């Protein structure tokens, strides 16, 4: 779990409050972003909307404070659907961000759009009621039928 600490390759640790620089971007490299903190939550989302928006069986998200996300280059294409605002790379369509509304403090970032996603393992599975039957859950992690506050699966 990486709520407050990130183990570095040298065996040290990085405190959430230290100077963090996590880089990411889209498939073609036209959009680049920088994160200046560690994620608050890491979740595999199996909801239908995430599956359709990514064309994948689920999406791994990490929650970051809006003021800790910097768009370094490129433009985003923003799409409202069923409430939330999803942001895709304007150049190639890579899914990058989702936010409940434009004023929310927290923005979810697609972990697999990070340059180095390996250290950011999901903590839970959410929206498992929409999970495809051939996707196996990791029984070592909590799973919720809907969001983290709902009944466990």
C-alpha cells in the first residue's frame, strides 16, 4: 500500500510531503503532465463507463489533489458523461484524468499513463458489480460492489 510512503529502488522511502515529481503522458507523447505528490487512493475501477472510456476491462486510478497536477504540454479533450468530467489527450485520445466536477479538490489519474507505474499497485477493486466475468479479482485486496463506501463484494 502506498498511502504515505513510496519505497525507492535503493530501499529508502519518500515521504508524501517531500518534493515529489511523478511524470506521465499519452501514447504519442503530445500530452505530458507532472504530479507533485503521491496518490491518496489507488483503485481498480470495473464500472461500465471506465471500461468503455478506456476500451479495457478495468482502469487503475490514483487520486491526486488538483493543485498538485501540472499539465506540462499538449491539450486535453474534456468529455462530460453521466456526471463526471473525463479528460483525454487531444492528440491521440489516451484517457488521463477524471473528476467529479470542475471544482473538486481531487482528480483521479490513470496510473498506467505514468512513465513508471510499477510502484503504484492498486489497494482495492471498485464497481465490481460491473466486472466482466472473465476478469479475476485479487482476493488479497478488498473489493466493493460500487465505490469504497459501499457493500464489499
